C-alpha cells in the first residue's frame, strides 16, 4: 500500500466515541500498513457524528481530517495516499460559532504524553501561579468571573477563598467527575483527552487554597478516563509537581458507583467516607467541615479545566469572553434530533438558535424545543431560541445551565412524554432522605404516567403545578430542587399538549400509544398482505381494516408497508380513506 511521502504524523481519535465507532480497528490497520509513520492515539475531536476520525499532518504543516472510516483497505489506502475520498470538512457555521479554549488540545495531543502537554504550553500556568502569591491566584480567579461549571454556578474564586482562610491539619480539594446526566459526556471527554489540563487546574487550586489532598471522584463507568488520569498522576509524581511550598500533595482517584445524587457535594462527601450517598443540611458548609470533618472544596472537571487558561492568559483576557454574569466559554454535549451531535465549546452568550441550528445543523422546520441542563433541566420552545445561553437567561425561562447537557427535541416528540421520561430518571435517583423529593417526585411521575396512558384528568394539571414548587422548596439538595423543572417548563410552554391528552384524549405528536389509532388507507393499498402476515397480534383483517382494540402500536405494519399506506392518527379522529 502506497504511503504519501509528505505525511509527517497521523492522529486517530480513540476516546470513547471513537472506540465505539471502530477507532481501534483503524489504528491497527494504520500501524500495519504504515509502520514507519508516527501514529498517535488522541482524544475527542468533538465531531461524534463523524467517528471514527483520523487527522493527517503533513511535513509542510497542513492538516487533513478523514471521517467515518473503518479498517477497509480502500479507506486506509485513501488516508495514506492523502486522497480526497474520505476527507472531512468541518461545517463552516460550526467553525465560525465555536471557540475552542478548554478543548484546544483535545484531539491534538496524546492524552498520556506529559511531554506533549508541556510542549503545548502545559504547566506554564502552574509555574506562573507559583511565581506569585496564593492571594494573587485567588484574586485572578475572582476577577475572571469563572463560575462553577458543575451546574450550581457559584463563583469559583469565592469558594477557593473560603478554603484558603481555614486552618487545619488537612485541607481537601475534590474534583467532581461523577457526571450523572444521561447524554452528558463533557467531563468524560476532557479527562480522556487532556487529563493533565484538569490536574494542572487542581494543582493551582491546591497552591491557592493550601490544600494538602487532591481527590478525583470519578464514575466507575469511565474506565478510559480513569486509565488516563492514573497515568497522568503518576507522571506528576515522577516530575515532582505534587510538591508545592514544601508540602507533598496526596493525589487519589475514588471510583463512584454511579448514583446521580452523588453529584451533590455533601452526598459525594458521604460516599467518600464510605457512607450511603445522601445530602446533609448546610451550614456547616464543606469549606468549614467537609470530608472527615476537614475543610473541603469541590469543583467539577470543566471548572478545573478553565483554571490554567485564566492564570496563563490573565483574568482580563478570560473575562473579555461571555456576558456580564457568565464569563468564558461553555462545553455542551449536543444530542437529540439534529444533524451534527457531539461535543462543542461556545462563548457564553451564544444564542440557542446559533447552537441548535448553526452548530447542530437541526432543521428549523422540524424542531419543537431544546432541553438544557440534563434530566432536571427545562424545555425551551423554538420561539425563545434567540435567548443567549448564560446562567441568568436560562434561569429566567425556567431552565438551568446544568453541567452542559443539551438535547434537541423535534416536532415528532410529545412534550408530556418527554417530561415523563426525565422524571422517570430523577424520581428513581432520589436518595429518599427528603419526603418532598422521595414522595413528591413519585406522585408527579405517577400522574404523568396516567396522562400519557389516556387516564388523565383536568385536576392532574393543577396538581402538577401545585406540587412542583413545593418539591423545589422542600428538598435539601439540587436533585429535588430541580427535578420538577421538566414538568413545570413543559406545562408553561406546551400546556396545549397536556390539554390534548387530558381533555381530548389525543396526542398531537402521535407518540403516546394509548392516545393514537393506526389506520390503513385503502385507496392507496396494493393488497400485498405484508401487513397482515407480519402483524404479531393479528390486528389487521383480511379486508385491510386495523382493529385498534387489538393493535399494540408496535409500528411493524407502518414500517413494512411498501406504499406507506398505514399511519398513526389521533385517537378517534375521523379521517378520509386516503393518506
């Protein structure tokens, strides 16, 4: 197989998304056919929809991306010959809207190479921090306007200042890498792609606050992230970076069991102490009495990933990006009904429209809403997509920033079912300590179950609107305080869909099985009998009529019909005999 002489280096995306798409086979094939070329395993490039991805760097400094390749000989041959066949071009709108700061090195360096990280400016921020006072570092973080990226949005510099003033035998700095939101993968990708960046942020934090122990609380479901972190931590010890101001830092990883509630700081502390993960009353706050009663500060992965940028380039440079109350950039895991799902980084203040349509490539004619903030975020209608994405703007709409999950919802999705789906997750993840959270979310979920099953009543809507705010007010931690958001937001913006379910017994999105009929339109039917033969419950008669009392709405007949003469309709709706 011919190898172009101009190739200097090849990078293969082998983060979780790349491996899932077949990146390991691509890597193996490239090693086999180009043994003399420098081939690196790198992290996530963000274009998850195009994995597996390969980047070829040439001797003249040019870079070429190849996407969707596998280990087929033609694909590997195209890469090694620099052919145009599998070449990938980043959508122009995405290039213009994104601003890669935290993710600048993701997919560009080997995650487990200390030397590559240093060669690309790594640990320069730590060196600069050590050349100044801890007070200077904390002031820089305050002046930058950095707010916690884990969802709470508390000013990071203020939190660090609380820990810095404490006198104790031990002071602890914890990185929250639990990331329990379904569909979220920002923290995982950052740890897999540039683990040293997060660790550098933690080392700077240790210097600023006087912390003596660094703990990374990571989901056990993230084996690749844990592997790369362990290698990076070992390299930190080998290079003596864990020795700060005469104290030797203890750095460890604690693998969590995946409980959503352990993303809340006091629940996480309980888990680290070997107890059941449940929140406790505050005060005392963790910075006063945290892990094993020692002063403790907790920030998430993305927050620590921002720290080296602030110290290296200066607070003023960082604060120049974003809006008045939300500075810097934000990572989002963009998913749902869109063309280009993946990991993105945009300046705070970028509108939902720019993200969903510009970067995500969603069809404006088919989008109904976007859900921000994970399973306990709010659903925002398309009519409000001009809203800038920042902490305060999203809160005013009944949504939250969260850790960065963003799910696009099409017109084919039922908003009542969407709310039920998210509440199904949060009510099961409740630790059970607070009565309002334990019982209240369960009652909300049961009510939504009745509504989507066609058994809802008008008073159910009043009940949901009444109990939601009480759960928020009566819950101890962020889980219960945000769990009603999907229901309250959909009731606020999509009340007509709830009323269709309850008052008219219909689902306008044709998604709720008990509220739709399946109809065969005879005028277009060619009587091939495929629907009759393949119906698992014999719900279609020999004269091509669907018995909706027998039909399970499995969609088999709809999918198999060659003429597409079978469709879902609103329950009880009179339709013509034509599709």
